[in-house]
C-alpha cells in the first residue's frame, strides 16, 4: 500500500509531537493515476513542503488533491486548448511577430528553449526558482493567473523574505529572462 503525506494538520495530542499525516492509496488505479499525473510525487511533495514552510496558505493540499488539479489541467489542454496561453480579453496586437506568435505551436519551441514552461509539470511544484522566474517573464498569464506562480516563487525564499520577488522585478525591469 502506498501512503501520501497530507499537509496542514495540527500536532497529534496523543503522541505529543507532530503528526505523520498520510492518506493510503489503496487501489492500484489511484496509485497509478497519481504516479502518471505527477511524474515524480516525491518532488511534488518537496514543493508542498516548501509551501507549508513558507506559510503561504492555511491548509496545504495533499498529493491526491494536486493529482486531481493536474488531471483537470490535462483535460483543459486536450479539450479546451484555446484557453491555455491566450488572452480572452484583448485582441492580438497588429504586429507581424505578435500575430505569428499568437499560434501556440509556433511559440512552443521558443518557450521550451527559454525554459519558460515545463510542459509536464502542470502543478509547478517540481519547478525550481529559476524556472518559475522564467515562466513568469516568458509565458502568458491572463487576468489573475500569475498569482499562483508568484506564490510558488515566494515559497523558494529560504533567506530574506521577498528575495525571489525582488529578483523577478529586477529582471522584468531590465527585460531579462536569464540571470546576468
């Protein structure tokens, strides 16, 4: 039987210390879905641990909840792909480059080369600080969609709070996508 850690639980009063929160994935299809959707549940769990340590949300989701979110995103990519990486509110600019790069298949290789997207990490929890910065600078975020990525970036701050966000702002102002 496979166990998955849960986050955000209070200490266990019977044991006098922190809980070892787990959920058991009893069925083989459930375990398989978690493994296939997340690719590396251990790396995703480390990302969730960063979110918990940073205190970004009152209740940190568990791996099964992240799996369900990733499956929903895959469904969106397959059945509503026009909603990924495009703006619903603004028309494409009139420049030749903007019209050409509006076509996602033409943008894809450049986004991969710049490490602005991680096409197999739909949760973003496996991405390192540099990848998240590049993603925020290079990938389109419609409306408030960037808030999730900003939160993931803030979870990477181990020293001074806000250090990663300041680095993102510095590079955005300088028009950079990679460290100088």
